């Protein structure tokens, strides 16, 4: 059975790997953004997506595989389902491409430069991408794509959890691999991202339609 709290997956190690993944993804994004100035196609894409949108999309496409790769050795040692996590990486990269395509379509509705006012609508476009891309990318950097096992409880045992743990013999392992295909943290993060991001996208579209009607 899988140990739900393996020694090889300490919190300190996860924190170090998460910070390293964020640093690598950020450095790679900065490098690719700088490199795009020398490539005509990339330069045109950066202008169309706007600098902030272009950087967020690149960061997502880098952070998801980099974060999962760095956490894979400790996940293997912990007995976590690695193949399932990498299948999720493939799905998320496809998701990132779809979001990038949607961002390409709505980018002309957003100003190229974000203002500083609280009510400035120019922040709708990057805020939407932050909600639906950056939140998931940070989770991947934290190793959140790996499905952690849960503890199997006896439905007829009505004792408090502390009493159950004291009654269990030493070394007892009730951990089982959950049937869900993706991490619960990923599902929650993505759902919350769209709950917040969808209204921003709608406002951006309405603002663009209003501008088109007036113009």
C-alpha cells in the first residue's frame, strides 16, 4: 500500500522544489521574451497578445512541465501515480493552447498598456489570464498535479479520529489510491480560476462590443 505521509516527500523538500520550479519557469519566460525581439514571428505574436499576455502564456507553457518534472523523483519515491500526473500535463498544455487561442481572439479588444487606476478596464485582459493560467501554473510548480492517496476509513467506526489512530497497530497503512483521474487541488484551482476569470472575460467582450457599436 502507499504511505500517505512518506518521509521522502517532506514539506521542506516540496517547498524547495516549488521555489526552484518557479525560478526556472520565470527565468525561461524572461529569456524567451527577450529572444522574441530577434524573431519576427515571435515579435508579432508578442505585439498581438500584448507583452503581459504573451509572458503569461509562455510562463504557463513552461511552468506546467518544469514543475512536474522537478517533483517527479520525489513522487516516484513516494509511490505516487507519476504516469497519471504526466497525462495531466498533456491535458493542461492542450488547455493552455486553447486559452492562448481565445486570448488571441480577444486581444484586440484590450489596450496594449495596463493603466494604474482601480476602475481602469485595461486590466481585464491580464487579470483574466492570471486567473485561468497563472493559478494553475503555480499549482503545477508546487507539485499539485500528483494525485495523493487518501485514507480508507471504516464507515461503521463512529469513534473520533484521534481514538481511531490510537487504536490502530503500529505500521498499519490504510492509504488507498483514489479513483479520480486528476488532483483535487487542480480541479478546485481551475474551477475557482474560471469562476473569477469568466466575468472578467465577459466584461472585456462587452466593452469591446460597446466600443465597436460606438465606433
